[in-house]
């Protein structure tokens, strides 16, 4: 267990999954590159890390993930063309993604699970606490979660996970936490974690969502963690060991998130994210809301 409590500066973004729920769109394109209005989903995630003060970003990538690297790199040809045309606003938009953060990449090889993806970050992260942001999980920029988690880690040490109440019928799709309350209303102490439990076996309706602040002790545990559910090395299994044994690198706390979050790897949630974020945009929102109003009216008349 790390004794000191250094400030967190590194973010790890696993983005090496196969994205099977979004086939065929993800056959040759990473799901993280699917546009949410006019930015790829992954850019929101990197922007969130930077907003929480983490400007060293390591992305875990795999086959077909080259566009992720290109998106955060300069595109001189395009920049020159826009600059010749005097299109300053688009030029700024193109440069924004390459100026955001210091980006690093490592390939996972075979996608052997989220735990294995996080383990690929060990040489880059070293013996420091670090954040993990899942590349397909979009937290609304107006509902800050990661900075709250960083505060909790700085106060409590150990690791911090993000939890969200879900309908009990949905809990089998998530990692699930048994918790005890703390003096802070939105912070709980995690006593047990189970990956994708059946509804009857779930210890609560608190689901793990894709933000973590982890103690580097997790790496040693991941190295020993056998493949679990789905024959994948599960991050939840390693966190369960930390939660159960403070000496191994615990404790594990949870921040209960009540804001807006979208799983952009799920088709329904992806569509909801686009509609909401488009409605709220100053440039597109007014016209799009008018369209939605008349569309909904037509639908209601038909039914
Ligand atoms: P998911 O469970 O969403 O899996 O992974 P997936 O393969 O990406 O998508 P589906 O279920 O087939 O549609 C959760 C997160 O963990 C990353 C994914 O990129 C995603 O951000 N991940 C998962 C890895 O980086 N490597 C893995 O081996 C597995």
C-alpha cells in the first residue's frame, strides 16, 4: 500500500474493447470515435480528465483503434486548408483535440478484459495513484464527478469508485457494490463487490460506472487475478480484494453519482446522449428542439 498521498496527475482510458453491441458500425471504427453531436465520444472523456486536472493521458488501444491516435494528433493538411479559407472557428475546433492533453498510447494486444487493460498501464503509471475513465462512458460535463473522487482519495487514501443507483432489474449488467454509509451523504465505504450479479444475488442496486481513482496496489493484485466472468480479467474482482483487505491496498470508497451519464457503447443510451446534448447546444438546440416538438406531436397524434 502506498503510504504517501501524492496528487493525482495521470489518467488511463481503456478503449481496447471490441464494441460488439454496436456492430456493424464498429467493424472498422472504434466505438469511441462515434460522434456525439459533432465530437467523438472519446473527446468528451479526455476533456473530463483535463477538467479534473489530469493532463497526462494514457489510452489503452488495440486493433482498429488507429483513428483514436489520429484524432488527438495534429492534422497539418487540414489545418492549412482551413487556414487558407480563413475558417477560424473550424480551425480552432480541429486544433482543440490535439492541444488538450499529453497523450500516450499502449496496445493491449488481446482484449482480455478491463482488469487486463488497466494492468497494461502499470509501466506508465508507476507507484502513483491514478484515474481510470472508460472510453465509452460519458459523464455530462455539467455534473463533475471525477474531481469529487480525487478529493475523496486525497482525504481517505486507497481507491475510489463511482456508483449509481439503477433499477434492480438492470443490476445484472453492472458490477455491484455492498456499502456502508459515511458522514458524507454522497460517499460510502465499499465492503463487497460482485461483477454482474443475478438480481436475487445482488447486494444492492448500486452499480459501478466507468470512473475510478485507484491506488497503485491494484497492479499487484491484477497480476494475480485469474480470469473471471466471461473468461476476462475483471477489474471488479481486483477491487473486491482491495475492499476486503485494507492491508492489500484498501480501503475502497464509493462516490454515489446522481448526475447525467450515458453509456455510448449502448445504442439506446447513445441516441439519448445525442438528443440531450444537441438540444442544449446554443447553435443547434433551438432548431432541433422545434423539430423534436413537432415530431413528438405527430407521434402522439398517430397513437
Ligand atoms: P465493455 O464491457 O463495454 O466491452 O468494456 P466492449 O468490448 O468495449 O463492448 P461490447 O460489450 O462488446 O459492446 C468496458 C470498457 O473497457 C474497455 C472497453 O474499451 C470499454 O471502454 N475494455 C474492455 C478494454 O480496454 N479492454 C478489454 O479487454 C475489455
